[in-house]
C-alpha cells in the first residue's frame, strides 16, 4: 500500500464517522418531538457502512469505508396518552420517536473515538513520511 493511500483510507474513515455524528445529532435533536400519527413521527436513523475495495486487487484490497445508506430503527414508537395535548389524535394519544438517548450517547462516543483514531493514523503516516524524506538528506 502506498503511503498516500493511507491518507485516503483515514480520510474515508473520518468522513464516515462525521456522517455518523450528524445522524446521532439528528436523532438527539428530534428525541422530544411529538406527532399525532405514527406515519409523521420521527424514527431514529442509523448509518450502514460499506468497505471500499481497491479495484486493482493486491495484498490489501480494502482501502476505505463509505456510508452505503441510512436505515430507520424498527423499534416501536412511544404511544402516550395525553388527551389535553394540542397534538393528540382523536383517541387522545400522541406519538414520540423511538430514540434511545443512552444508545445515542454511546454512538456519539464511539463515532468520536473512531474519528480520533483515524486522525491518529493520518498523523502517524505523516510522521513516517517526514522521517522517510529526512533519510535522503
């Protein structure tokens, strides 16, 4: 693997984790939203990652990661009886998202650490490249 591919691989990891953090932020921002029907209620979203392979093949064909898509959680929405709420349906129920804040905090910490790990990989590769260049002096 070329030294420059390392930067591409680390950058793809940072980009993927940044997108993951955006989804976590969206889930957390919508955690307290309310709706009068199941169809209009926000559903927690999770990223689906896919390995990117080197088209040339070689020893190490995996050269990065990308987000293949976003899936909505299949967890049930929270149905709450609140007949006095302005968003209540004709039966007096409101619907809340299926966002689990503990899970989202864990996802946020995991994404942040994964991002930082990719930064460390890029930094180490940079230091190795500088050391290699200095050998020629």
